[in-house]
C-alpha cells in the first residue's frame, strides 16, 4: 500500500509535514519521501529507503534542508521512490501517488511510442508515479491531466500535486483509497489517514469524493472537479491496514472492528474461557467479540512493537515467516489449559497462522478457536497493493480449491458463497490444515453491517469477485 500527507501554511510547514507523513508509516515499508516549496529555495526533495529503518530516523537529522517551506507533500510507499519533481508546460510541480496500475507495461509502451522518456526506474521497471506525471502533462490543465490518468489506467490512483500556488488532491476515480482534508488556524492539510490530524491540531474538514479534485491553500479549499456518483471504497481499510484512530467516510476503524467482533459473537455458539486478539489488527475485533460473548478479553499473545514491522508486507516468504515468528510472543501463563478464541483480520497464505497455532499449543493451549474479521479471500485484488502476493495461487483458498477440483479456478462462486457445501468443505479443510480446533469467517453481510455503508459503495471483490466492471478508470 502507501500513504500520503500534504500541508500548506502561512508559516513553516516542515514539522507538520514530517510528523504527518510519519503517521502514514504503517501503510508502507519500502520508500519514504518529502518535497517542499518555498519562494526562496523553490522545490526541495528528499527520498530514503525504509526497508531497514523507520521514516523518522531517516529524515529527522536533515530536516533543516527544508527550512523556510510553507507547503509540502510526503509519502510512505511500498512500490516506488517518490515524490518526483517535474518541469512541464503546466509549470514546476512535485507529485506523489498511492497507486496500483495493472496496465503499466501497456501504458509505458504507448508513451515510449510517442517519443516520451522515463528518467525514474523502480527495481528496473517503470516508476508508477512518473507514469502518472507523464499522463498528467498531456492535459492543458492539471484537471485535464488528472482526468487523463483516470481514463487510461486500470487499477487505482490517488495523488497529491504540489505546485507553486497550492496542493492539488485527487482521489482515485472509484474512491478505493481515501483523502481526508483537515484544517486549523492558518493551515490546511490532506492525508490518507486522519490519524495524522489530532496531534497536529487539525480538525477533519472534508472527505474528498471518488474522482474528486480539490486544491488547498493556507486560506481555504477549492473544488476543481466534482466527485463521481459511484464509489467502491476498499473494505480492507477497516479490516486490516487502517490505523485504529483513523476514520474514512465517517466510519471509524476501531469502531468497525469492535462492531464486527460483537456481531459475530452473537451468532457464534462456541464455548471458550477467554478471547484474545492477534495484534494489532485483530485486537479491536477481539474486544468486540469478548463484549458480545460475555467472556474475558485477555492478552494471550503480545506483539513486540519496538523493532518488528508488519509481517503482511515483505515480498520474501522467508522474511515474512521470520517477522511473524519474532514479533508475536505467546504468554504461557495466560494460555496453559485454556480454551481460547483468537480474532484476526484475515487469512491470506496461512503460513504465519499455521506456525503461530503450533507455538500456541506448544505453550499449553487446550483449544484454539479462530475467528476472522472478513470472508475468505478467494480472489486476488486487481485494484490496490494491499498484499505482496504475485499470484492468486498464494491464497490458501485457491490451493484448497485446486486440491478439491483439480483446477484452482473452478467453481469459485460456489466456494465464495457462505455456507454452501463447497464453502463449508473449504473452511473445514483450512481449519485442519492450520491445526485449529474451529474456524469461522465473518460474512460479507456482517462486515458491511459493521462498516455501515451501502454494499454498493464498498469493494468486496477479494471475497466475492464483484466489482470487476470498475477495473477501468471512470470520469463520469
């Protein structure tokens, strides 16, 4: 994934930009960058590798290079080095994106055939942010250029553009990833995560709509393009990668997770001694489940937070397994002889969970019941980079389907239908494969109820295969 933050102020914006960007660090692990503008220095940029360190440690010592800046954008990225600074007929600007461009190779060829060139490369491939910038400068205005991006890309793209006059914020045409506008006296800000705002004294002012373009200055906000009528915001914002204190579309992440667990508990007849969350994203759900079930919430497993990152994002399976093993520490005193129900956000490959379950039983656990915040992941996501999976066959569901059908792509709709014979067979097999006493997934209906938005406004493609009609851009 990735997260972006931008701010423009009547005085120095550097501290707000630094800390605001850092509050998006849970969304990415590869690159961090900031770009600022001031009349005295013009555009100033810095990009650092975050794979072996954290954003603050890489930028803190050199913040003085941005002195005097009153506007800037920052990004935490899992894909490419950014922000980029461009010079074009639209003027000089810096740009950062949260994007997944499925047809990036096709678009690269089209632009090269038009005698355009690419100066930035990401691991030997086209830098997606540079591709977006080149599509933008084909327009006569920034509005036309951004609409050109929406028309051409397949996938999604949310962006911020820093110009000499202000910051242009454009949300993905289907609203898959968010932009929230904040305001305080003498300054405006925009971010992927509203978590960035409270400690910097910003109040939420506006939620940018799907395909909407707004421009912020220190004095206010201007709408450049009206939002599209349809939205498909990613449900995984609430299930997994959103920070607990963030709010999207008026729906708080922690509240949704709590309600998700509470509602599931009301339909679950299992008998357990206590409930525990798999840190961090399973914690809110587990608190809700414990409240709904009337059992104690206990920390039977704890995450060592000072040095270990999320295990979902590394691309190397060996590293994912190492991170998963080292960051989660079982509490034997709370586990021994108990029937414990654990809540987690999702099951993707199953590798980490299988190893964790083995460790829990070795620590003396009597029964291990697992409850998952979302339905089984049957379809890979073509819209955003919320996992490092390169193939649908990395999904444990697809491997089970292949075992049963001889073809991993056969009868997917049946396996994705809650409580169908095929669904029950798949879930039972996953439970046995992972060594669980019992396994239950939330239903799409329960998840949507907890989120509190109409089903038509939430993307559930990875669960039920819907929303493929919206793979292409939309400029309605």
